[in-house]
C-alpha cells in the first residue's frame, strides 16, 4: 500500500528540518552538504522529497526559466514570484533566495528592505549575495536584521561585464590572495555558507580549510564542504553545451520531446483519446438519448 496520499507527501517522512545554524555542524562532521536550484513547485517538491539539504532559488532563473541572456535582467518581483512557488514545495530543505543584480549594490537600506521581502513575502530562510570583501558591510547589516546570508565568490555571474565573460577565476597568485581575503571577510561577517564558483580546486581546497564557514562548490572541485548544481543542467534542459563541471544525471529534454511527439502523433492518427480515456453516460440516459437520436433520424428520412 502506498504511504503517499494523492497530492500529499510520504507520511513516514520524519527527516529533520535543515537550518542555517546546522550547516557549520555538518562541516565539523565532514558531512557533505547537497544543494540544487529550483524555480517552481513541482521541482522543489521532488528535490525536497529526495533529501537534498538546501534548495536555492538562484538568479539563474533568468536563463533557465525566463529565457534572458544573463542574470542581470531578472528583477526582485520575478525572483519573489518563484521563491513563493518553491516555498510551497519545500518542507525539510533550507530555502535560499538569490538577491538579484541591482537589489543590494546601490545602498544598504535598500538591500536590507529587499532581503526582508524575501523572508516576509517569499518565505526564504537565507539570502545569497555575490561578492566578498566589498559586500561585507551590507551582509553584516542583513545578518544584524536576523536574516542568514550565503556568500558567493569566484566566478560571480552578476559581474559578467567586469570579468569580460564567464571565466574561471583565481588563477594568478594575486587573484588567489584576493579570493582568500574575500572568503575571510565573509567568514568574519558571519555568513552561514559560501558558494565557491568557477575556481581551481586547489584554491577552493585552501579556502575550505581556512574558514569555519561551510563552502559549497560549483566548478570548484571535490574538497568543498558541499556541492550545488543547477537543476536544469543536471537534466539537460538548458539548450546549451554544459560547462566542464556539470554532470548530467538525466535527459528531461529527450523525455519531453518524445512525450510531446507521441501526443501529436496520437491525435493526428485518431489514436487519442481512446474509449477508456472518455467519459460515458449513465445507462438510462444513454437509452433515452439513443431513442431521441433514432426519432431524429426517422424524421429526416
Ligand atoms: O543562480 C544560481 O543558480 C547560482 C548557483 C549556480 C550557485 O548562483
């Protein structure tokens, strides 16, 4: 017998809620932290039910869902709309929302107001902010307002124009020193985790052993305390060549293409719907209707 009521959740699901405060304990226990992005209710639910620790409503929403060219265009309102949907699907995982470009750079008061919107309206538990040393002050301000913050350094997609493209960061000694300063600044500011994106594994390993804060890698090698990937990347739903670090765990594009083509073909060839997929009249009504049709036919003759 299934333990899952229709539209419900497994009833024997007694997993503990993941909290921002519990992430450091995981680092101390060397327990790898898992994180995937999600942008809607069904994917959030499936990810949560599969036992993933953290769900990030990334600003990668811009490309993955909204078809923008990069993350710079996505707005607070668009992000919020999706954070709310994901909130409804997540029960155990820690829910993180990405502060979009322009929502925290102009001034600290506005940054705080936007972070509060994510918590109050969206139900997010953590907000993520790109940048290291230069964001430490605004991050402190947000943490002071009781909102846990996740840092993000290395290849920070909102800096695409200043980086001159999506390039692996931290390759020179000067860049490594800056990355280390950024990580230490975030650690001291009190972030609950730090995303390390697109940096050499050796640099990520150094940062991970230097800071008490758990590091979550994406294209940063296996020594990080956890790993995050974009949901649409692991399922081949991006229409683009995957980055080197992406591992594809399924081919949803192929699955969808086959299903849509089969539906089209069935309708065109009158194979869908069949009798079993149709509603039927009650017996008495059918008898009555047959009589009416027979009378009409007789009158026409
Ligand atoms: O927006 C996003 O999906 C992210 C992850 C890749 C870390 O920031």
